[in-house]
C-alpha cells in the first residue's frame, strides 16, 4: 500500500493506547466541567467510561490524520460519537432489546442502576453528543466553517437515526427467527453497525479538510470495515472467549438471530471478513503511508478477540 517502506514498522498497540488515552482525557474533562452529582449523570458516566475499544472515535482521529491534521474540532467530534455509541449500547442491553447483563465486563447500565435510569441515561448521552457538536461548531478555533460542521452533524444524525443505526436495529429485531439472504443480512449490518463507523471516518476527514475524492475513498474504506466488524462480532459470538469479550457468547443462536456463521458457516465467514478488509485496504492506496493507522485498524477488526 505504501509508496516506500517505512524504516519503523507501525505499532498499532502504541497508537491505540495514545488515542484512547487522549479520548478518555477529553471525555473526563467534559464530565468534570459539565456533569452534576445526580443519579442520571452517574449512570451516564458509568457507561461512558467503561473500558471500551473506543474504535469509532479512534477511526475518526485516524481518518483526520490520513486526510489532514487533527485539531480540537476532531477531538470534540470523536467524543460526541463515543457518546452516541455508548447510548446505543445502553439501549441494546435493555430487557426489551437484547436483555444482556454484562457489557465491557461490568453489569449493564440497567442492572447497575435500574431500567428507567438506563433509558434516560441513553437518551441524555445521545442529546448531549449533539450539544458537544454544536458547541464545537460555534467556538471553533480551527479552519472549519459552520457549514462544514452542519454537514458533519447532518451525516452523524443520519447514521445514528432512522436512516442508519436505529433502522438497522429495527430490522435486526424483525429478522429474529427468519432465514435472511446474504444481501438482506448485509443491508441490516450496513445500517446497524456500518453507518456510525462510516460517519466516524468521514467526520474526521471532513473536519481535517479532506477533498471530495479523499472522502469518497474513505467512505469505501469505512463501509467495508464496518461490515467486517459485524461479521467478526458474529464469529466471536460463536467461538469467542466471554471473559475476554466482557459479555456473554452464544446469545445469537438462543435469540434466533440471522448471522454470518449461520448463513455461510464459520470458515466462509472468516474468508468473507478478510475479503472485506482487503477491499478496505485497496481504498487507502491513494494516501500512501499516511493511511498506516487506518490500515492497521482494518486488520485489527478481523484479528481482535473482543
């Protein structure tokens, strides 16, 4: 992929540690300055600061580095995106949805607090994310205009809402017990999982000043990575280590969910995930060495154990 071999191999472990630390520091600063000592804020913080992968905000920052320069606007976008992702996990875990007791190795929000508090904590994180975006847009010290921020907010809104993640979740619930085609299964997961991943990458690129051609290539990268992420999630639900994952395994079968292993088999699902990542890597060729973090993150998606 690179124009020339780097004398220093890219270290994804160090990169992830650095980016996760930066995101966690920024989130804790927001919590310190904005949260109050209420049960609602305690529940929001409990879920937001659990030990997650921070994949979406890291992808946002890596895309910015690939297409331009990381600036305070991108950190704000990354934090808001993680709030939206955390809200979705809180709601996914509810008794009316997946009814999970563990998330990120800890009791889920509704177990730790109660169901009503969990619902409101999720709602609050979703709306707070857009407050973060709007505040960044109106106080930006970067080159970004209000128009750029409005486009970013519009993209994230679509990805998180009825045209993206929520529609995907709705279709996923409706499909329980059904035998879906590969096309239908891909459509669900491009919405449920892929839409916010794509929005994360594109938002970072836009706020870093990417041009239209660069954004199109990054959209292609993100679409394939987002789908690969879900394929691997399905595989881990079958053969993953529940202790490493921090959540129960085998739940897809018990709920009658349509999954890639059920449709294609485990071996073919792994091949499918690998092909998706290879397609994602091809979309990065135009960026040369600047895309090393995104390339490593794509490989991480299919090599992860949690």
